[in-house]
């Protein structure tokens, strides 16, 4: 597959992955209003494990599970699990559109982490974009104001762990199937749910709640596969902007399913986050073109 074809595949996969995550998040928000937090994590995780295991079995890829247990895969799973934990905690208590804007700082954090941990060159323009995007979260968190949203801090933590997850994904052997990678993250989330559940009083879900959990699990499994698949073998700067389609999907879901309308300051913050993220990605693309133009061709 050519690089341009791989990029197109990544763009489509990421767009639909964001839509799948939105469906999952909407149903989880509905269920988590009625059932204990740990129970929701555990039940949804168990259902996703069954779905992913069935797909791996149907595609004859079960034998990849044990060989996939590489350090990079396990670190990715840990970051994924912690990011999910904080995300769902915030999801239950925040407007879904506000939370989506906060977690959209993850690409900016990814850029910063790549500079700090991998030594990638980051110019002043991208550092400025990172600062503006993170400042945008203040319009949502509203520190020091009567409308201070402490749960948005959980959203920021989720974004940070998501950035660590994506950074680690780039270091995983391309021969490892995406579903096998996603399986490890889901397994750790399920374990976290079981651990939290030890402090809760669980109740048997009714038929509607089981249906909602089943739908959420199916779309989470689909989204997990699509997002992992989207970032493999592609140019990050070309594909990553399509992550911002989440803002559109979440805004629609929040209004249609929950009647949520973010206030004007949250909209300002979301706009700053999206524009700064897109600009940072633009500068990354410019930098790569400049490096390619100045590269010395092989003799």
C-alpha cells in the first residue's frame, strides 16, 4: 500500500472510530447514571473481551495473543486502561461535548511528550499552539470561578494517558494484529472495574441496561480496532486531524441524547483546543516537508 493510500485508510478509520466511540460513550453515560461505576467498567469490559475474542477466533488470530505481550503493548494497555478510568468518571458528571473538547488536548500532549521523551524537534510555533490549546481547557474547567468543574480535571488526566497510549502505539511492531493490541487494554480496564467493584454494592442490570451495555461494548470494540488501525503505517500529521471529528459526533450526541448545550465559555475553549491542535499538526507537516526537501539523496 502506498503512503497516500495508507493515509486515506487511516483518515477513514479514525473518523468512523470517533463515531463508534461516541455511540459507546453515550450508552455508557446512560447506564452509569443507574449502576455503580466499577460494575459498569467490569460488565462492559467483559462483554468487549468476549467480542474481541470471538473476532480473533473467527479470523484465526488467537495465536497472536500471547506473542503480542511485548513491553510496548503492555505499556499501551496500562495507559489505555487509566485513560478509560478517568474518562468514564468524567463522562458521568460532565456534558459529553465539554468532555470531548478536554480530551482533544491529547494530540497536543502527544506532541509535547514526543519532544520530551523522544527528543523530537518542536519549534516555538508548535509550543505556542500547545500552550493555547491547554489554555483552552481553562475555559471549560473554569478554575477559581463559581462554575469550577473539578471533573474536567479527570478529563485532562484521561487526555494525558491517551497521549501516552498513542505515543506507545507508534513503537509497537506492525506485525502484531490491532485486535490483539486492543485486547490487552480492555483486559486491564476490566480488572480495574473488578477492583473498584470490591468497594461497591452491585445490582443485577435489567434488560434495558444489558442491551445498552451490549451496544456500548460492540461499538467500543469497533472503535478500539479502528483507532489502533488508523495510526499504523501512516503519517501522523495527515491522519491525526480527523480525531477532531469527535467534537462533531459528541456535540450531536450530547444534544440529541441528553439535551446538553455547552455554555459560551466551553464553546470558546473547545474552539481554541481544536484550532491549536490543527495548527500544531499543520506545523508538523510543514517541518516534515522541509526535512524531506533538505535530505541528502543516497549516492
